[in-house]
C-alpha cells in the first residue's frame, strides 16, 4: 500500500488533532509536521498537543509511526560553531517525539560554511552520535540536499559516509526529489539507473522517507525551489513513477509542494498521483 501525505501545519488550538484531521481530509494516510515554526526553535509544552484526544479518535486511522517530524531549518549540526546548540535542541525535540510515539525525525544535514566539507562531515557525524547516545527509539533521517552553498548531503556518497561512520540502525535517508534533481541526479530520464546506484552503494535499505516535489529549475541547478507536481522540470509522470517504484515500496512519501491562490492543493495532488493504484 502506498503511504502518501503532505506537510501539515501544527498549531493552536487543536495541534495534533487538527493536523491529523486535516491530513485525513486530503485523502492522506500519513503526514509530516514541524513541532513549531520551521524557522525557529520555539516550542509549546507537550501538554498542549491534545495527544489523548488524538489517541482516542484518530490514531487507528493514522498511527504515531506514520507521523513524520521535520526538524527546524535553523539547527546546523555540521557547523562546529553551531553544533552544540543543534545537539541540545534535537535531544529535546526527540523527547517531544517520544511523547507522541513518532518514529522518524527528518533532518537537514546542515552547512559547513567557512569550515569546509571535510570538517562539516566530521562535525555532523559527531553530532549525530551524541544525539543518538542521549535519546531513545527515534530514527534520524538525513535529507538529500540540492547543493546550495556549502550544504552537506547533496552527494549520496556523503550520506553513505555518515551512515557508515555512525554505524547505528537509528539512522536513515530521506530522498527529496526536487533536491535530487537540483543536485544533478536525473530521476526523470534515468530512474532505474538511480535506483541501481542506491542499491549498489548499499543505501537503498536506509531510505525511510521520501519528499515528493517537482522543481522550478532544471537539472543540476542547485537552487532548491519546489514546484507543484507536474508543473516543474521533473514532471508528473516521472514523479508518479518515483512514488510507485518497486524499490521504494512501503516508504512514507510526503508532499511539500507550494500553495496555490493562498491554499494547499495536496488533496488534488494526492488524488491524481494515486490514480495509478486503480490501474495496478
């Protein structure tokens, strides 16, 4: 069964209950939330999540393990000057996830900035090891990046190095289709080659989450600007093929596409993408 949902807001008054209800209204069976604004680290107490009400009314429809949490953009575990803050915050974020029972924390690997990619990778590895040593259960899922500036993670081999050196089952990869395309991976014309590369590099088994987004820019642009499904350079058919590729069966997939006319169109995108299920 395809697990497909979208980014959903997590806010007052209903927090978790409102988020899951919104996802269900889109025809989704999974969702992704930030436990606060993506641009900052302000958080409400877990007592305000309406967790008990969610558990009673909605958890059988979308269980906690199918609620993806995304870490805020502001944390940077790859920068030696910022990594301690990132570590402390992410430990607390995982504890909030433990309260809900969520399994996956999607994390941007960060940017090395003036320190260079080698030190950035070493710092990221050290940060993840420390976070995992001080937390339980939650898996850290490193997102593939587009390669803007000094971003870590636009090259799959960098993520492979992190996985091998951390050497912990509580680590994984999130494949973002827009980021992959913008980083130079031609998932439109060479999807099977890309999947073989993942398998040959022993990375396929680490893929736990997908962000399914079209791109406003052409291949290898390193821009990271998401577009609605079928409206960008990757195209609808290529993204639908990605969603239904047998190598990714059962992987949770999340839409992060732009709003149109001031509102999300996730319901329409989900319906169109899942139309292929009726053909199978």
